[in-house]
C-alpha cells in the first residue's frame, strides 16, 4: 500500500509582528501627544506682562515684600488664576499675608503652594499682588514664583534668590548711625 508522506502543518504561534507594529505605532502617537502637551505648557501666555520685584536679603523674623506686577496688554480680558510659590523658597521663608488677599491656598504636591486668585483683568488693566514673606531659617533659598493665566497650564515664571540672614549678619550690613 502506497502512503503519502506525512507533512506536519507548521504551528501558528502568536502573531508577534502585527502586535509589535501596533505597539510601536501607539508609542509614537503617545510621544507626539506628550511632546505637543509639553510644548503647549512651556509657552508663556500671550498678552500678559509680569514682573516680580523684591530685595534679595531678609533677616530672620523680618518681613520681605515680594511685588508681582501684572498687566494685560491684550485686547481681550485675561484671568489670573493663581500665583504659585515653590517649596524651595518656602523652606526658609513663610508667606504671612498678601495684598490683595488670595481666595484659597492649594497645595501643589512636591512643588509648593498655589495662592488662588481667579482675578479677571480687562484690556490694558494692571494690578499688583504683594506677598509678605517672613524670614524663618538662615540660608540661601532659590525658587520659582509662577503666575498662571487662563484656564490652561500656561504661566510666567520668575526665579527668586533670597538669603535669610541672622540678626547679627543683618546688623553688620546696616550703615552706622550718626
């Protein structure tokens, strides 16, 4: 009897090639979306001018005013959502009050505190926010003050470099009384 040779069908395994192609496409799309989001966040808001002014030294127990000037230079109204202060500054300084007062303080995990205002500025309107920081612990503190505009994540960031001195160090800096 004549028999046909037995041919085993090749085993069909999991279709790795199409799965890997699909995963690669998803990864590329994800990176493009993340890149676009980061680009958007890194943009400064248009039509707003911000300036932060303060001295760079304060003695322990003394108060340092930090003035945040904001001007709407656009033709439409803008909303100041919040002014955020990094923990790097709050490690040696405490915010004791602000003018005008904030509506609420929200913690920003691992970053700092957000002083929420939700204040609307008309075209060409300007305002000044003054934060009063008290020197708590001697040292040099470098951190960011962010002014968030609108409902997005766009902000104008300013780096502050403040030295908190002991009373003795501060006394040595004052000119002698005559």
